[in-house]
């Protein structure tokens, strides 16, 4: 993609009253547009990253046997009355009455809706187990939107739900999801912590939380420097007794064994092998998809900008073309590199070298390729590795091999 033709509104201005590093960098690098506090649009570069994150999630969910669906954002209030969550979630729910007099809400979550879908379509143990998931926008009347995409009124979640005939089936699916989550977060380049958690408003009794350490996190864990482990318990480390350090964390995923809380309340019953009717046994599995973007930036950035992990980077490399005389060479080189599978942002704008280098560092693609003086004299392309700052000088042939080896395209 040519920078001159792209819609990437980078800015050097740091917006006022913005606290989180990830929020500042997302706005400066033209990923987001803030319509109002807690309400964001994804601009093309931000959307490109979001899609890459979503596809990593899809890959691992599908591999674990989950099937993707897409539920309505509008939900009738009757289904919420069945579980009583019309009251417990009343404060955060965005509710209204339409012109036909229907009481509706914009879904803050989808347990009730998915339970209705399964209730109307699953009748026998022979149809179980099943895992369904979606990637969708959720809505919350958030009283304190903060930290950019970390706490918003409208956010994208991946929510999965498992339905089983037996507790052993639930356990099996729960373990599958636990492993899928670890694979997803690892592939997104996140250093995450898994803890057993308190299941709060979701009900059920077993849950695991996935968290990333960050200055703007709103969850707290206690880190033992001796055992190098994070604990939920305050006070001394339960393993070695050493005094722990308080760490702020961002929650990026949460999985729950719901049991029959929703299926009992909504009478989602199935016939078991003995002919008895029982409530379906459920699990639910959430990932804050739009939250992964700031979580990745918080932990993958420096004072110059973002350092995207290669799996979620908008492009494999930024090709900085210095001088109008080299533009046609730059275009030919980018075509050659794209043929070998690399994706490139070609910066052929009529801007100073300083502006181009600053934008390349800010946008944070894994490699900056520089077509400049060195190319004119020795036919070599300078390569700068964003994460390490390491510099190389490569011929076209060497560069192609380097990019193929380092971008390591996964299926
Ligand atoms: Zn310890």
C-alpha cells in the first residue's frame, strides 16, 4: 500500500487529558477516531490490526471445534427477566422501547440469547456437545469511560458458549478453551498471566482469568519476585513467604463454568440417555477483542511509538523511499517483495526523511526498509529491526530471504 494514497492520519500532537500510553499512541498513529468519551471508530490501520487479531482468535476457536455464529445486538428484555439479570445488570444496560412498544436492550453480553437459541434447537443428548462463538459489539452504559479502548461504552468481544450433557463434557470443553486462549494470547505477542478467579456476576463456580501487566490496568495482582509468580492473595507470597509487589493488570480474557444457572432459569432442557429431561450444562468464554489492541500496545512500545508483534502488525515492513528519483525503484522492489508474500507500507510521500522515519517508528511495523543513498551506490537496502533497533544492509535477494524467514507466515 502506498502511504500517499492511504488514510493514515498520523499526528505529532499529543491529545490533552489522555492518560494511557496505548491511547496516546493509538490516536497519534491514526488507528482510532474518538467520537465522544468511550465511543471509538477504527480507522483503516486500526481496523486492519483488529482483523488480524480476530483472525488469530477464529483460527484457534475453529481448531478447538467451536462454530462461529453472529447474534443480534438488539435483545428483547423478556429473556433477561427469566434470569433476573434485567435487574442485576440494570445500571449498565442500554435499554429503550421501540415504536411498536417492545422493551429492548443493546446486548451487554449474550448468555440469555444463546441459551434461548439452544433451547429452541437442541432437544437430545445426541445433539451435544456443541460450542458456539461470535465476534461482536457489546454495549454498556459505562459511567467512567477511560484509557481509550480499555473501558468503553461500545466494545468488541469474542464470546463462546459450550453446551454439554455431562459435567465431564463441560470439563473437557473448558480445558480445550483454556488451551485455545493460551495459544491465542501467545500468538498475539502478549506476556499474560492465567489465574483462577472469582466469577462475579456470571454465576457458576470455576473460572480463569487472563491478564496482562500494564501501568493503566484496573485489576490488581501480587507478584512474588522470588517465585516469579503472580498471586491473587494480598500479603505475603503463599509459596515462600516473601513480601509481594502490587501489580496493575489489564483483564484480556475470562472463562467460566456456568453449570446450569442459565439453562435452569430459561428451561433449556434436553433428553438424556435414560429419557429424563435435564438442563444443559454450560460454559462461557470471553475475550475482550478491542481491548487486546491497547493491551498489546501497552506492553509493546517505546518512546518513539508502537512495536507490533509480527503476527498482528498492520504490515510486515515500512519501505521508506528517500527522494523522488528512487520512487520507481521503490515500487518495483515492493512488488517483488509482495510477490514473495510480504505486506508493505511504501512511504513514497513528498516528506522529509525525518518525518518518514518518525512515522515508521510510530506506526511500528516490524521492519523499516530504507531505499536511499546506500542503494544508489551499492544497490543495498538498509533494514532496521523495530524491536531491537538492529541495523542490516542487504541486497534485494538477501532482503527477500530475510523477510520470508522472519515473517514466518502461519496458515
Ligand atoms: Zn514466592
